[in-house]
């Protein structure tokens, strides 16, 4: 139990809510949780781009952002949340993104409360996250991509426990300090018994725009070595790509899929790998 179950009431409430969440997520075939031990490694960008690529490949895809402190999905996709109430009272529909993609961000619900989230204490955050996940009326989906908060604290724990059949994709950068955090994420997944689909190494080198050679700003292969050592699948590496920053800042992350960039090329390989792995396990 996340918060130690202070009273019977709370346990009962959680159990009822767990069932409700299970029911709501039963229309989703595959749930993927994008996580990282450390902030700023590109989780949200990878989660959003993965959802875009899946949707454009014809999969019915959902993208949910559960980061109370930094919900960045609406910004990356340029979506403003116009929440529609669902047929079931108190429930809401996700917002339409590009074709095949439904998006919901905790930001759509928090509105002006966003700054307040920083003073919420653990149990309140846990309650808000659970309620949020319970309230969304998803359509039938092939994939649901969850952009989870960084770290291994209460918030990612709540997400992991609320969506127990999700598989984790761990994002890291290649340098040592980030790899220490990736080990924490791996242990976290093992503790909550969440299957790890694999590791993605992001910001892995920069392709020189002048000569096309790769410059390893933060070393290289770190993510791959951890994967090897921990007997996990290495899903691939994504280079540092200034267009990712620009497109993300402009709310047009979907637009880079049409460009021929090393980032998009590598991402297509990762996408194919992820889909293969999932199909293998079906
Ligand atoms: N491969 C990449 N190349 C260049 N910039 C990138 C790449 N991946 C992510 N970024 C940039 O790095 C910054 C952080 O990315 P993002 O917000 O996706 O990280 P995050 O892990 O979700 O962060 P947080 O922990 O705060 O949620 C953004 O400005 C994003 O555009
Ligand atoms: Mg993020
Ligand atoms: Zn060069």
C-alpha cells in the first residue's frame, strides 16, 4: 500500500478505485510506461514521439502524462485541453491529437492549480494521480503510452501500482551520473514487479552538422552496457538533435517525423523493435 493505509476507509476506497481503473484500462491492449531515474533525460520527448510514431503507423494510441510538477505533453504536441465529459458521470474523454492519437495530461485538469501541486504533500499527490487515472474514459486502444514523473518516489510508484500490467521503457543518457539513476529505475521496476521492456539511450552523441561525424558529448554506449550487465534489452540510442528541441518548444514534435534526421532514423528502428517485442509476447 502506497501510503501505509491509514484507515480501513482508505483501503476500501483504493480497492474500489483499483477495480475501476482496471475496468477503464481493459480496453487498452498494451501499456508502456516511459520512465527514468533522473529528470531531464528526454522521457517526455521520447514518450510523445513514440505515441506519434505508433499513431502514424496505424495503431490506436493513447498518451497520458501524469507528471504533477512538469506536465510537458501538451506543450510538446501543441495541444490545449478541452476536456469533454464522458457519458459516465464524473468521467472524461481524452483529447484528440493527430489522427489515431488520444491525449490526456494532468495539466488539462489542474488548470490554475498547477503551482499548488508543488506544495501538495505525498498522500494528496497519490490521491490526485489515482483519481486522474481512474477518471479517463479511453476508447479501444492498441497502445497507451504513459509519461511518468522522474525518479523512484511516491509519484512513479503510484503510477506503477495503478497500472500494474504496464511494461517499462527506461530512458537514460549515456553518462555515468545518469546510469547510476538507471540502476535505481531497474531496481524500482523489479521491486514493484513491473516488466522492463528495455532501455533507450537518449542524447547519445551529436552528429556534426558540418561533416556528419558523431561527437560523443557525454560518452557513449553507457545505456547499452547497463542493459547488457542487467540482462535487459537495449532498444537503441537516439542522438542529440537540435530539431527535437525546436519542434518541442513550438509544440510541433510530430513534424520532425517527416524530416530525414539521424534522430528520426534511429527512432524508427526503436519503434520497430518495440512493436516486435510486444507482438512476440502477445
Ligand atoms: N535527443 C534529443 N536531442 C536534443 N534535445 C533533446 C533530445 N531529447 C530531449 N531533448 C530536449 O531535452 C529537454 C528535456 O527533455 P524532456 O522534457 O523530454 O525530458 P524529461 O526527461 O521528460 O524531463 P523531466 O524529468 O523534467 O520530465 C527538452 O528541451 C527536449 O527538447
Ligand atoms: Mg517530462
Ligand atoms: Zn564536423
